[in-house]
């Protein structure tokens, strides 16, 4: 994958400098060593994601493209944590993502291999089951309630200001419309979800061809 305006070495330096700016605790050397050790695997994961997302140029990572940068920081933090258990470096990457991209996406969250972020600001993603080919927009929220954890299926779109909370199940090929909250409910496969009366949801067929806007399927 081509790193736009960067080499591998300069990307390591750039990421370390960003960390030092956000978390100025003087531990850049340890953080840089963690990045060096796990960058290649994180970039492989990012490469697969970028190549699957239709709006982005294949085989090219632009660190100044904020949604790509957001996904990069998540993959790097998650990879470091999974491979080494280094919670310190992973936490710094989580805080960087929160500060720079406005997203609350902890490194322990198991995101799918392919997901697309339209705008990251205000997104909050708790522990849940996330299906592949997920689309997220600003202020979308996935929240657990105590031990009740949401399940989000394959090829789901969460439009701005939507929420999936508690023991909800959003089935495959669903679209949660703007401003809609799915709380302790199940949405039928292939539906577009709208608000009905108080606490009620209305389901209509999802538009054909919607996913082709987001993914190379």
C-alpha cells in the first residue's frame, strides 16, 4: 500500500509526534518502539479496509484523510493490545483518536475487518458484536446496558445521530435512519428503520444499491 507523502519511517515519526502532542508524558521512546513493532500488521489491516471502501482510492493511505487516519489509529492500538498486551501504548492511541477525530473507540472493541466512517465526530462505540461492512456517521452510538450487549449484523448503515442500545439486534442489511434510536428491539433483515410513535419503530424495505455507494462488494 502506498503511504501518501510518507515513508514507513516518517509515518512512525509522525504518529509518535502526534502522541507526544496529545499525551506529553515524556514516554515517546516506549510508544515509538510499540508502533515500530506492530505497524506493519496494522497497515495490512488498514489496507484491506481501504481497498474494500468504494469512496477511497485502492492501495493508498492518506494520513491527512481524517476517516482513514481514525481507522488507522484504531487498528494500530488494537493490534498492539492484541499482540503484546501493551495497554499503555494502546491507551495513548485511543486518546489520540478521541482528541484528533472526536471518536470514542476503545482499543479492546472488536471492530470488523471492513468498516467505513463518513464523519467520525461524536461516534461512540461500546462493546458489542459488529458485523462486517459497517457504515458509521457522526454522532452514531452503540451502547451496552449492564450485561445487555447489542448485536449488529452484516452490511449495516448507522446514519447521523442514530443509536443502538441494550439488548438490541440490528439484523443484516439494515439501515438505521437519522436520529432513530433502537433500544432493546430487533430490526428485521433488509429493513430501513424509522421512528414511529413514542418508543415505536417503523420498518420499510432498504433501498437497492445502497451498499455500492460504500463498498466494493
